C-alpha cells in the first residue's frame, strides 16, 4: 500500500544547533536504510514560507500500523507531526517505475476534483473516461505523467513532470476532462534525502 505523508517539523525554541544537526544527520542515514528496504519511495519539499520546515513523502507499507512503525522510527519524529493519506491505485496509473525521471524537469503534485455536469448521460461519461484514459497513456509515454492515485472518493492525485509551470498548465488543459475539473497544483523541489536523488548520486 502506498501513502502520502506530509511531515511538519517544529524544533523547540532553545534547542542547540549541534543537537539539530545530529538529529538531521541521523534522519538522513536512517532514511537511506528505509529507502533500501523499499519503505521510503520519494521525498519532496513543497513551497515553504519563512521558518517553515515541511516535507512530503511517498511511503510503502503493509498497512497503517506498519506505516506508523516506519514513521515512529525516524529520528525527526521527536519534533514532527505527520498527516497521512492512503493512496488507492487509479486505473490510469502508469505504475511505479514505469516513467523515468526527466532531467531538467520540475515535478508537480496535482489534485483533481471532478464535477460532472448535471444531465450528462452514462454513455457520454463512459466516452469521456475512455478519452481521458487514452490521453493519460499518451502523457505517460511522453514522460509527463508519472503516477496517479485516488486519495479520496471523487479526487485524483497525480505526480507529473514538466519543464515549467507553463507547460504544466498546457498539459492540464489538454486533458479531455479539463472543463469538469477543479485543479490544485503544487510545485515540488527535491529533498536532499530523496531516494531518487541519493540513488542518482551513487549510480
């Protein structure tokens, strides 16, 4: 099972800098171990305001209890709160590892909420879903759509990569369901402990 975890760290006031550095170093080492075990899949940083310390992680676990054991084992947990979302597989998901990273691209997490117009027939909805699936396949083949999940009923979460915000907007407008969608896009930057970064560095 895959989970998206938003991790927010708040270091207590007055904590010595060397203690913070020690915990962060142990966190990086332990994250490498978790990645080698296949439990941490990806780590990103969303846009941050001054003083914010937040990470978005993609984890693999046998269930919520197994995920909690993983999260509780991480050194930064002493200062951290975690918001967990179970990710159900989406039928149009390209699959883990199917789409390679594109050098020079920015990754985006995009949440879609679909609002089917009143009066839309079942046949029209089926046709639109088929066109959407075909377009998702094209975008995956082009290296733009990386993953798709269902985080909650009526919502879709996608991991995408594009050369910038302009191209990402063009991609979203090209979706057959575009006129039915409310979209929230979050640009991501690589986290220094991201398994994708550390693996590339040691390859």
